[in-house]
């Protein structure tokens, strides 16, 4: 009976894959978690309670059928478990590595709420797909019928790539345009290798290319190619650019700060083997420096942990709220602390000088409109924090695409994001948009969901258009 393999959370404790010691892992950019062995993955999957209402599934943006593939894993049916996991997720090996499971599926696990420790869903998801690649279970993209309609996708990040995968499987001709020299977007240039090693992304890129997706790289829309030219080449267009405009402190200061994305991109390029002059001359290299990172999200955590690996003399995070109210993953905070990062909670920058940051101590006051308690300055409690490198990691905002691209009629929201309906259609017929450029800065898993949904909407639109043309 299948359930005999499950419900073992009472006798088997929660166990994550072995984590490399901090003294070992801070010397390189390799992932910090080792792989589950088959026996350990089976054991940990058997802890699932197979609850009648699977909150892990309902709190997953992709609505992954988590209880079913945990059961299949516990029964040793690994290939079937992989097939079930990839039926709703285009990139399960990526989500298994970088999704904030503690805020999504694992954070909603029923046995976690009862004090037994959540099922290690993300680690098992990663194990299933890594095993599938090793065993040759990842099938080539091979459409049964080739369709003549062509789709142009602007942006080779997770949303654009997820849509490209789905559309190509339906037989459409797909071309992906990107400003960078490699596909992957933030998966390649924004997320450090210690969370997501780059061969994992490059393997997916190769899989898409071998399946017939065409990549046109080093093409910045509005400069190297026009938006109208892309529309003229394709029957439908999907905008999946993400958001790259950095929010800044807006402080009058004598000191200079670095943008988080510039810093992370330089580090990732070096990790990929590129020559980066700004890294070599020390501008974007933390080696030997006292580093201060401003912000409390996952991007800030990436900068902090990157600086440690570059050999910074000291690394400190300034965040204006306390630990319980920070937006980043608590798991990432713990990893950063283990690696030597110091956190300055309830601390906000008040000014910058060459060699230091003026820090204002804060306290939490009354809740704001979002329900979070607002930080307030404590008078007379300012101090100077020594700093040779200050990195701003305060989030990202959308670029003004209608102006940059000359895209007349492309409507925006009051936040500057592209206005799109539930099917991801924009105000321009045949043009769709997904991911952060619609949602604002969000998670990779939401971009993947949007890309998959938009692919279905585009297929419906082109199916209708083909029918009307025939009539």
C-alpha cells in the first residue's frame, strides 16, 4: 500500500543535504549544499504527511504537485517523480536551488506547523532533476508538428525562457532577443554561483537551442534593433525584460556607492571566465576592503556573501528594520552569518563620506499602510561606520520602455510597469508581457509561471488569428 511509505515524520527527523563548512565554502563560488543520495532523498520524502489539503502546493506559484512526487520518490519511482515535477515546472532544478522555500512551499508544510520540521521539498526537487539529467531522462524538445507562426521574445531571463520552451514544444518558431552575451538574465549575471552554479543554467540554454529556439544576443532594443523591427518579424511578441533600474538612497554625499547589479554581474562574469577591467582594477572587487551593503533583501544577501568570497576585510549589512521584518530569506541570513557577515539591524544610512557611512540608529514605530511597523530615527544615536566599499541593494524599478523603445501605445501602470491583463496581453494587439516588468521585482518562480501562462495565451491568439486568416 502506497501510504505505508509515507507519514514517517514522527520517527524520521528533518534533514537537509550536507552543507559545506563555512571555512571551506567561502573560498570559492561553488554551491554550498551537497547532493542528496538516493536513499536520503527517499527517506526525507517519506516524511510527507500526504495531507488532504496540500498547502505546500497551494502556496507554490506554479502549483507543483508536490505530494505526488514526494510519494513517488519515497516509493523509489524516481523517474516518475521527475516526470511529475517537470509537468508543471519548466526549470525544477533551478527552483530547487533558488526558490525561497522557507517562505513558500516548506513554510506552509503541515508537519512544520505541528512542530516536526518541514519536508525538505526544495532539496528533493533539485535531486530529482539533477538525477534526470544524469540518467538521460530529460527529453529533447521535439514538436510533433511545426507551425509557421513566429514569436519574438525580448528578454532571456526565466520568464522569457519558460515561454520559449512551451511555445517551441507546441511547434512555434521562437526567437529570443537579449541585451547580454549569454542567455539566462539574472540566473546568469545576478545570482551568484554559490546559490546557482552557471553550468546548470547553460545546460538549459543548450537544451532550448538544440530544440530549435533561436537566440539573438548582444541586441539592446532601442539601440541595436528597434521594437518595431521585432514586431515586423514576428506574429506575436513577448516582453520579458525584467526590471534593472536600481533604486538609490538619494543622499547628498561626498562618498560613492556601487549598484548591486553592477557588482554581482562583474563577479559572475569573472566566475564565468570573462575579463572584467572594473574587477581587475579593484573598482568592483571587495578584496581587502571594509564593505557595507545597504538593504535587507535577497540581492543584499548575495552581495554580502560575494564580498566574503572575494576576501573583504570585513562585511556588514545595514537594514533599517529588525531581523523579523526583513524581506530576504531567513535561510540566507543564517548562511551569511555563518560565513562571517555582521548585521546591523535597525540601522539606516544618513550620509556618505570617503571612507565611512554615517549610520542612523532606528526603532520600529506604528504600522504603515502595508501593516509593517515603520522605522523611526533615534535622535542623537548616529555613528560612523568605516567603509571602503558601499553597495546599494535597495531593489529594482522598471525602465521607461515606451520612451526607450519608441513603443507608442504600450500602456504602463502608475508604478511604471507594463499594464497586462490576466492572459498577459498588453495594450498593443499581439504583444504580451510577463515577469518583473509586469509584477515589479519578484521571484524567479513567478516569472516562470507567467511565461508558461503567456505561452498558452499566445498559442490561443495565434490559433484564432490563423483560423480567421483561413476564412
